[in-house]
């Protein structure tokens, strides 16, 4: 499902044409729906990796563009040894490394912390040029960029995107509470099944973990 098809479906479901749901209004509704989905579900298709190199005496690292959530952070030293940096609060790092500019405190970093949307810190202060590998979830581009745009969600979970958009649309239209509830429940059901797929089935090994089994109600054949 591309964005043009989603626009049509939203207007068909709500029975409101472009006079009531303009293109600009629908763009905001769909973007809100997308943001909600990306906040609530970690989607494998949006896993990315980025690298940075520390500067001696500098504790800051630039956050990759479009980063939504960090999965883990690795440090590689000059010998190629890999270690995982431990996440801490920025206040903890400030207490742990109170004099970051003091050369006596320079060492191989062990910790990292968020500072703001574009920067985070490492500690101790780097004493060398270390490679930092960042595994994270990216904020994908919105499908509202053009009517032919698609995304992983719009292709593989179009019901999820549709119901999220309809829930937002009915709130905008001041729809009746029962209709808002209908689409909110439909969204929750679609989110649950998609979430099971993303964080359950896609991350299981059938050989090691066994095949997922779901109990199904069936009549007793002996009766």
C-alpha cells in the first residue's frame, strides 16, 4: 500500500472527502500514526549500524542522523579487541568523571550516556582514537513524501498503519467515542500480532528454540 492508496482508504472509511480531510491534514494524521508505531514497536527493518572515532581528550560522540533508539554500543581498540560500553545516566558520568579535561583521567572508555538529541558522552575521557560502533533503530522517512511512497510497515503491516491512521483521523474529525474505540481496538490487535512477529518469531531459531506453538480450540475427536 502506497501513500496515495492509504489516503483513499482513510477517506473511504471515514466517508469524508478531500474537503473535510485535505492532503495537508492527512499528511499530519499519517505522520502521527507512523510516529506512534515507531515508538511502540522495534522493527527489524529499521535496524542500522554507524561508526564513529573518538578524539583524544574529547568525551562527546555525534548521534547518527535519524536515530530513534540505541540497541548497543561497541568499542574497538587499536588491537581489534571489542568490548561493549555500558549505558549510564549523564549525571552518573559527571560524578564518575568530574574532571574530563584532566589528562590524568584519560583512559579507554567504558561507559556512555545520552546528552541530547544529537550528542552523547563517553567516559573515561578517551586516551586514544577508538572506533565506536553504534547499533540502533532508525526513524524511517515518512511515506507522506509522495503519493507513490511506501515503507516496510505500509507493505508488510498495512492494517497496522491503516488502523493507526483511522484512530488519529476520527479524533481529528471529533468522531463518536464508539467509532474511535473500534479503530483503537483494531490498532491494538494489529500492533500485538505485528509485535509478536517482530520481537518473537523473527528472533527465534526453530532448530534451537523450537517452533512457536499456539493453542487452538478444537472439539475432542472422541466425543
